[in-house]
C-alpha cells in the first residue's frame, strides 16, 4: 500500500465513520486522540529500532504513517500541502 492509498483510506474512514472500526473511534476523539496514537507509535518505532527486529520496526513505522494520514484527514490537509513542505 502506498502512502497515497493509506491517505485515501483514512479520508474514506473519516467520511463514512463505519461502526466497529478502531479508526472511527479515533476520529471521534479528534486531534487529541489521533495525536496521542501518533506519538505512541512514534515512540514504539524508536524502541523497535533499538531493540527489535527489522520486521517489528517496519510494522511500527507503518502505523506511524497510518496515524499521520489520519491526522491529515482529521484536519483536512491534502497530500499536495504536505508534499510542498518536503
């Protein structure tokens, strides 16, 4: 899955708010809830880089990317806006 696809999924989940999905609950918590998950996953990716396998690190980093996409969807940021800052 590319980041563009992850972002599209996050936007879709934000729009549809499907019941029973953890992302729906996260969007209900807003910026603070998403931010907490983003920080948590960033810390876990750091710890995985220090003490765990490459596979574990890849998993944690993929979760960071997902929560970045969720934050973008929550705030209505576009890929173009973020890419312009890279």
